[in-house]
C-alpha cells in the first residue's frame, strides 16, 4: 500500500510541483472505467499512475509509446502457480511478456506438501517479481480430511493469520462438500475473510439447482468451475461472479461467452482465470491475452474483453484501488499494443518499470532461495515393486468401477467395466482402454496405495506417473503394466518429485520437480522441452490425451465429481466417502 | 454478519431440510445480477434471502406477492441523517415506505456538536430500526481546523476506532483542501480505511483538471459533488464512482443522466444519494424511489435504474454480500411494486419483516433514548443584542464581498457590492438583495460572531436563523435587520437549537431541534408542519428561495466553493483562509 509520504508525492506530481519518474508518451489509453479510448501520455511516480494526460508535466524519463494502445495489465483471477511446474520467478518469463501482471494464486499445492511452511517456501522469494503475486488463502488443506494423506495442513488459526497478510485478497476456493456438509471450520473461515473485508472464492463444481443455492448461502462470492453458459447463468443469478476458465485441460471460455453474447448478458461480473495451465500451453497459445483475444474473436467488444481481464477482476477482489485500471494511484501496470483487434503486447510495464518487450522478459528475475527441506519432500514407503499395484480379485473376471474421462474437462463420470483376473490380480485392459490407476502415499507416513481404473487415456503399454496430483500431491500413476508403474515411482523418488514415463521396465522420459515435488528450478524452455518429450513418449505408447500429465494430476482430486483417487482409495466425491473399486 | 450457525440454517433451508421463516409467494423477482425478471417466490430465513425459487420448500408463514415485482431495497449512498431534522427512528416513517432500506450515513453533524460522544448519541438508539443504518466515518471534524469553532473533534485515533465498527462502511467524504493541502492526518485516515478493506468517500466540489487528478491520487473512491454530466464523466474516467445527488437544494440527476444516456455510458459506477434532503421534500416527491423513477422517466432502462439504487451501491461499498440484491445470504430487504414503469412500493420488507405497506410504516419505530447532555448543546455567549451584528465601516458607503447564491446548488460565487454605512455600521440593502449574514458561536467557547453579506435570498425584512449550519453547526442568521437577527438567536437558545423567523423584533415561527441542536424528537408530520410554517413566513417576508433554511444551512460551509461563513469570519474556500468582508 502507498505510504502517506508517497501519496503526497503523487498529489504533488499531479499538480506539477515535482517531476514524474516516467512518462509513456503518445498512447491511446484504454479507459476501462468509461470505455473511452483517450489520446494521452501516462505519467508515473513511485510505480503508480499519476495521470493519463501527462502532457506539460516534467518527467525524469520518457518512453515513446508510438501511438499504441495503453491497457491495464491483465489479471489471472485464479491460478495454482505451482501447477505450472515453474517457480514464480521463472513463470514471469512466460506470462509477463503476454501482459499478465497480476496472479491471484491459491498456494494449496505447496500447503498440502508442507502446510504454512510450504506456502512460505513458495512465496518467500517472490518479493522482486515483475508481476503482483497475490494470495487466495487456501481454505481446505487437506481437501478431503480422512480421505487422503497430505504433508501439511492449514487449520482455522493458520488461515485467519494468512488472511491478514497484505498480499491476501481472499479465502481460496472452498469446495461444496464443506459447505453442504455444514462443517463449522470452513464456514468460520468464510466468516473470517468477510470480517476482514475480503471475499471467499467458490468452487461449485457440478452444482446446480437447490445444491447451488445452498452453496451460495454459504457466503461464497464466485465460481470458476462452470463449464458452459447454463452453468454461468445459474451462478450469476445467485450473485456468484463467474471466473471464466481456460486452462490446459478445462476449456470453458467458448461455451460461456457464446452464450453471453447470444443472451446479451452484461459482462461486469465475468473475469478470466487459467486455474491450471502447463507452461508449454502458455508458450503455444498464451495466457490471459489468449482469453482476451479469443473473446474478441467470438464477438465480445474489445473494451469489454479488456474489462474482464482487468477492472472486473480488480473490483470483484476489492483491489480496484491498487490494480485493474490506469486511474490515478493504481500500480502502473501498462500493456502497450498496436491493435485492439488482436492484442499482442509490444511492451509490458509492471509497477512503472519496463518488464517485457516484443514477447521477451527484460526485467531481472533472480532465482529465489528455497529452504533446504523443500527439496526433500518425497518419502516413498511402498510402490517400488510391481506387486504393490496388484488388485486382488477372485474368479476369471470381475466388474469394476471405472473413472470415465470427459474430453477437455476435469469432471469425470463414474462408469463400469469387466476385467480379466490374472493370477488373482485384476489387470488393465488396453483393448477396452481401461487402465490401472494408483495413488502412492509419498510423505513417509503410512505407505498407503489407492487403486482404481480409468478410461480415456488410450495408453497401449507402459505407465505414466506424477508427483503433482491434486490436491494431496501423492504420486499418481496410470499404467498398463504394474512393473512400469513401479519403475515410475522409483524414478520420482530419485528425482524427489517429478513426472516420468516407463515402458518395458525402463524409464523413457522424466522431468524432475524437486521443489516440493511440484516445481522445477529450471528455466521454462528446459521444462517445456522435458514436458514435450514426456508427452511424445506417452503418445508413442498410445496415449490419446493432448495433455496426459495435466489430466493425470486431476484424477486424484477428491473434490471434482464424480470420482477421485487418493492414497486411501477411490472417493465418491458427491457423497464424500471411500468406495470399493470392485463391484459386488 | 451471519454467525456460522445461521449460515448452516440457511444452507439447510435451501436444501429443504428445515422450514423457511417466510415465503413471499408469486412475485416477479428483479435479478439485478443478470438483469432478468424471474417468476418465483422469495424464501427467507433469519431475515436473509435463501432463494427466489422457493416453490416446494416448507415455510412457517407466507405472504401473497400478488404477481408484483420484487426488488431489492434501495440504498442511499450518502446522507447526513441529522440534516433531515428527524431522529433516525422518526425518519424511518418517511423513507421506508418509499423503499429505502439502507442509509449510508456520515454522522458529521453530531460529531461536530459532540465528537465521538455525539456520534454515539445519534446512533445509540438505532439497533431496532426498520432500515440498515451504516456509517461513513466522518473524516474531518472539524471540517476547517482553525477556521471555525466546533463542539467536538474526531482525530486519527478516533476515526481508526470507528472504522473498525461492524456498521462502518467507509471513511466519510474528505474535502479537497485536506488532500491537495497534503495534510498527513487525513491521508493517514484514508490509509486506515484501505487497510481495513474499506473505501474512502470523496467530496470533490468544484474540482477539475489537474486538481481533480491530484485529488484522485489521494486514494478517494468516489464523489457526490459533481453537478452535471461533464463533472460526472471527468470523475468516472479517473476511477471515481459517481454518487448522483438529488437533495433539497442540490439537483444533479437530470443533467448527469441525460448526458449518460446521450453518451451511451455504462451505468455500473453510478449510484444515488440524497446527501441533505428536508423531510417535507421527502414527503412531497420521495426519496431514492424518486431518483429511480426520475431516471426511468428520462429513458434509463428500469433494470439499470434499479441497479443504481441497489447493486451498484452495494458493490462500490463492498457490502454486496449483505445487501443490494435478492441473492442467497443477503438481507431480505424486498420492495413489492406492481409496475416497473413507475415504481410505487406497495409493500416493503426489511430484514424479512414487513416494514411498510401502501406508503405507511407498519414496523414499530420505538423512540430511542438520547443522553441528557445531547439536549443541552446551545450555549450562546454573544448574539442576543442587535449591536452584536454591527459591521463597522467608515464613510458614507463601502465595497464589500458578497456570497452570490446559485439556484439549486450549494456552490456559490464570490461577488461584490456597495452598501451604505449607517451610524458607522454597514447595513443590509434589500433593494439590491444584499443581506447581512452572521455565524454565532454556540458552544460556549469564545463568543465569536462572523459577519458577511449574501445575495439570493430576496428577503425584504426580518431575519431567518438556524442552528443547523454545516459543518460546525453554530447559529447562522440571515437578515435585513440586526434586531431581528438577535431575536432569532435568543429564540434558538431558548429552544436549545432549532430554526426561527423574526420580524419587527418578534419571532413569527419556530421549529425546536433540541437533540444536538440538529434534530427534533417530534414525528415527521409535526416537523414538516413547522417547517412549512417557517417557509411560508420567510416567503411572506420576501424570501424567494424554495428551501431557505436548507440554503441557509449550507452558506456556513467552509469547504464548498467559493465562500463560506463561520463564527471566525468569511472563508475563501479554495485558499482555505479567512478574508475580510470589507474590500479595501
């Protein structure tokens, strides 16, 4: 926040009594408050906007805007930073050149690995980032108490403490089971956020009708889990703002915005988020800029698309005095772009400093220092042997529950299948595309292994594994062959976290993620190359999914309907109970 | 705020597991989030909305909505309660039948009379009101330190304390002199509000260009002093929301909204306020309902006009989780009205209870208990004698400064005039409509009397006086004759506050306002009758102003350009200094 002395400086600069630090000359400023494009010059002091009509004011430096449009920096309203597999400082290299200058991040992955210490490890080195890293305080760590093993927890007292942090903007996504289950601890967390003037983010996956109304009664302010226009409208009418999501796996923008356009709906309560987007996808298609441009190409007026990426988000999170527009007193997060038909940032300023140019970062992104323990979080008890993945059954064959994937969505359907029993062990059957799925406890606590079946990967042989496995982040493995599954677990333990593909007992590709078992210290290019290699090998093995590791990391979620797999077993998400993989 | 147990109750009611307290059946619910009119039934528990699709849910009671529209209750975003001359409980009788269910009140009048104790006296009895009384914490008591005498002050510590009250929604209107004058205390008050997640209300009277930009740099979130569309647009583009004002004296709605319509401007950052509206005007034309209907008649779509009176206000003040829509969890403040072409509330519910019907209050409005001292605040030292109002000058005539009134505005212009000197005393000259104006210190502190001249009242003889005199609330008197001015002061001291008209040395009409010298304990009908009598007598004496006592109460303001009169003398508002009435 601005100090009183800084405020006085801004006021004096506006009055022409002291020089500005910087003027970005000759711009067409996009005023997101009025929707008017104004020819002018952005005057900046202490990293804040003083005026967009700076002509005639003195400045220590000028930057030639060359008649380009000047937009406020884009805001990602809900993101799991650590799901990008990059450290916050390395992530800057991908998102800031795309125009994203604020990330509203729920650090629940690091919290599941290490509790409050995990969050501090993630955010500790982030002070000098060329984007604003704001916190949606994780409301549910663990996500499913009693149904999964995690490395850390955040209780009511920890959450209250974190909500008081200056960087905390909200209580993070609270899933329906806590609300509809009338759980005191979580409703008290909502009350704690509201008492501090902050909002509580929703996570209303799969809810409609009475359940959605009951969920809204819980005090939640928004939802990012709506997959289509019907979902979006159902949420908006209950006063839940809609965080339109376009991640690597979840693709909700087209359906929602086509409906909004067809229905003539006001867009003021719509904003954008990525939730979970892999770095290769950010490089390939973009970040929030991709969503803005997609909205424009669908027919949303550019000013409205920009508002969704800026002012709407800032107002919803009650930080419109800090970011989201180029009005006086706001951080000078400025995108310069030659066109509003398709917005391609030529320059990006964050806090008044040039941060990126022509698609490349120019701000320094020094490596943060992470605590030593954060690189030693994978402690495997069981899962190194093929036999650890056996699922005993009698008879020649058995009926099983099968997690049925939907294309491009993280929700799934509970299906069923019939599998052969070989030597008393239920085997995967690639001919039916029914593969074995396992979640191996990795915090050295109990050696649990949860087992289930999944349809949709298309793998014909081998196995894929990941220590990024929402939200508990145990090791999740999908495979045709148990020996390959074990080989993946051994590789992940060696790397202290990461992704791996194995076939014929050999690890064919790997990506080490030693920071919390979630993130790589390597630059984005290296991580992306490793990830491409992993995907290519997975596809060689028959996998048909565009982002197999992203999909894999979500099957483990015990909060997104209908089924999830944790180290304790298969979870019926709606009923919030463990159920048998074998059907009677 | 809802307790966790109450939240659980709402959730269970939504799920149909426990009965609602009340269902308002058969309504067309105006959904201000989507702009859609939805046929339904409003389900209510603990005074909160659970659902607007209550069909099929059990309820302890039902109310037949008879197919009427159901709207959220209206919000007055900036009002000086005590300027209505009524107590909060008596005011309910006027505003609630009109559909106003939330008053965002800046209690600066009571604070100027009695400091923090004055505010507590005003709000102390307000717990059971049939409307929400929320507080814009007075930022500047006194308004003009060093330029006026007041009965109380609110320093930084007091303001910080009040900002923490659950009913506090913002820091109240901060005037430009504090901001452009770089005064630490007031900028620290802005920071204190922001640190608590609350906004700071502006008061940018007369500002434009660089000064307005500098003012916005001060961290203010809005303004209610814009008088026309040019003002409104200038504020909106700087990120200042516009509180469109329609009080007894200030009439800004038509100009602003005609411009908004002509310019096709988005209305999301517009809302309504009365600021200062006398009770007779509320009875005659209405309250926020009047503004909504006026907007509709100008061509604003009904849904947008309703949004201005509800959701826009709630979102701006960051209380959209509490009021402003009929979404789950919000207070069940519901207006039932047969038409949206002209909204005439047939029934008004506040907090789920029927509060008014067919224009009449039905909720109980028990008289509050005010502390004894609050009825003894007028302590006159000087002003009982005609000679106290003498303004000495030499020669047969002299040039003087004259406060020139604008019709229907509280701003004024600094003019000049030439007056006769009679027996060494500058006299009023009704033939030129130049009258004598005085401000008599009434807190027993120093016996100051400020003297000046004013044009615009049209009074031909006699005098008018008021102990409601913004913001210091000393006794302000306008008159042709000094003896009549003194007679008014004597009457006001006898009444311990109030309004008076005198002529020929006799008091012809009076309205006692013994509570803080600001408010009457009498019912609205009595206060209005007295006020009409006062106006009628004033008009008999030649006064041409529609609301002479409202105008009188604002000439004393040392913060609205160009001139103001306090007990210390004539104030140059822009330069924030005392100046001589006599010109050299």
